[in-house]
C-alpha cells in the first residue's frame, strides 16, 4: 500500500495529476486530510474529491503520533504518516527530506516523487515524455528538486 503525505497531494493537485496515485492502493491519515482539505488552499477541491472517491483515510493512535513527533522533531501529520506506513506495512511517498530521514531510520521503505515517476515509467503506467512533462510541471508548481537530481532524472528518462 502506498502512503502519501500532504506535500505529494498538494503538488500533484496543483498540476491536476492526483490520478497518478490511483495506480496503487493509496492511503493517508486524518491529519493529512485536515492539512490539505480543511486548512488547504489552492487545489484543495481536487484533493477533497480524491478523498471522496478513492483516497483512503486511515486512523492511527494520536497519542503515539504525538510522542513520535516530539521525539523525532517532526510535525504531527508527518508522525501520523510514519505510523500509518508501519501499520499497513506500506511504502511512504513524499518529497520531504526530514520525513524520509526519520522514516528510513525506522526501517520504512520510501519513495521520492522523482523515484515514483521513474517507477510509473518502468511499470508502463506513463510514457517517458509524460514523465518529463510532469517533472517540469511539478518544479513549476513549487516542488523542490535539486538541480542535480532534476538533471539526472531528465537524462535517465531521455535515455530509456
């Protein structure tokens, strides 16, 4: 199962590509729902629609999440996503470096947004050209990708 954080939902909604997450069973937490739909801004209606139709919201113990957040120095929503990924024995999809560092320290498998795009190509879910367009749109939407990583990914997509 693929567990997503708010950054993934926000950026994919900005470029109208939330449906990319439908390739797998996809879930997140109530805290991420609140962050993206209740408190959200641009793109929140698309995210709300995804929650209504196919994006699964799962519960985690908020007291344990609070402990994890405090202990690891991360936001509550990030702690809930970590706990959910452990609970469902899933894969965490995020573009948050701090979240990935904490998740990996707990043995949780993680995917960056860039790795997710490569996986979609490899699995035949999207074409290389579409992946390049999506990558460009994500950067334009404000997703932080190091220039070096962007260049490597672009080269990899053009060579395959």
